[in-house]
């Protein structure tokens, strides 16, 4: 397996949160909440952050910069295993992920 395949396999092997775990995560990770967590994998669409097994956060490419015209690629992502600070946008029930942002404007709104 190549590195990306290994990372995807590790991500896919994480267990899906139970109903109780998911309900607890939704209560804990409210929109506007700021979290400091570890990057666990990179993908072409963004990267995943560990919010405590089995909960994950997703930072999609558009949630990295306020300037939507500035190109971003996986080479611009924080390294796997690094700590990042992000703002909770919302929780998506269909795949049980917490959507995160690292855009400065979202931090400004979170700090109000």
C-alpha cells in the first residue's frame, strides 16, 4: 500500500460512534467551540482531526483560508501528528463527523 492508502485504511478502520457517543460529542462540540487537536490523516478534500476515539473532525479545503481564490493543496495541510487549533462549525449526523474550520474569520466570530 502507498502512504495515502495506508492513511485511508487507518481512517476507515476507526469504529463508528455509537448513538450515545455521538450524542455526547454533539453536546461537547457546539458550533463556535475552539478545539486544539491532532491531525490524523490527509486527503485530497481536506484532513481529519482526532477528537477522541471514535469521534473525528473534518477540515475541508475551503475551511483553511478566508481567501477562496488562494489555491490550497494537501501539501499546505498541517503535518499528520501535529496539533491544530480549529473552530467547530457543526455536526453532520449522516457520517457522524464534526465539521471544523481554521479560517481566521471563523475564529473572529467564535471569540465574540
